[in-house]
């Protein structure tokens, strides 16, 4: 920086007579103005160099810190973005897993409901069949009973009409004879005495 200032001052001093001649004024007045200007610039550089240098150094450090902070924030943002993307993928997988589990559960429950309904239908069918068979047996027994009663009544009516008092006496005598000839309760049915 010092070299740059010295080079500028030398350039001004060298070009001063040419500029003064071009303007038509005296070169010593112009030279004095340039010399004052150079002294002013030199004083500003000498006295302002440290504060200006410190200002620019602080400014440079501040900018470097801000750039570093911005880079850190950018990296953190990218990490958060990557983490959110992973969470989003995980969330989508979890949602698909929940959907799959719900479908399987609904299918199992549907199959169970169908199985329960089939079992209930089979039980109702068995109960109905058993009830029908029981009612059929009851009806058959009642029909047999009524048929027997009717047969007895018919036979009784036929016997009353066709059997005479003499036939009744003869049948009664035959019945008594058979009972008398029958062996007793303690007798052996296969042996003869």
C-alpha cells in the first residue's frame, strides 16, 4: 500500500509542471497545491492506516464469520432436509405397513365372519333337521296310535257284528284251556314230564 502511495505521489509531482503549463498558470503555485495535497494524503495514510486497516480486518473477519455461519446453517439445513426425507420415506413405509395390516385384519375378520355364519347356518340346518325328524317320529307314533285305535275299533265293531253269544263262550273256554295247559312261571319250557 505504501508503495502504491509513493508511486502516486511521484506521478503527481512529475506531471504537475506539465499540467501547470497547459493551464497557463505558474508551476510553483500548482506545485504547492499538489504538494499540500500529497502531504494531506500522506497524513491521512499515516494516521488513518491503522484504524482503516483494523476496520477492514474486522470487516473481513466479520464477513468470514458470516460466511462460515452461513455454510454451517446451509449444512444443517441440508442435514435436516435429508433427515426429513428419510422420515417421509419411513412414514410412507409405515403408512403402507398399517394399510397392509388393516387389509389383512379385515380379510381375516371377513373370513371369520363367513366361517361363523357358515357354522351358524350348519347348526340351524342340523337343528331344523333334528326338529323335523322328531316331529316326523311324533307324527308317525301318533298316526300308528290312531291307526291302532281305529283298527281296534273296526275289529271290535266287526267282532260285535259277526261274533255270536255262542262264539264268545267257545272263545272264552279255549282261552281258559290254553292258560291251564301253559306251564307255570317256574317251569322249564324245553323239558317234558
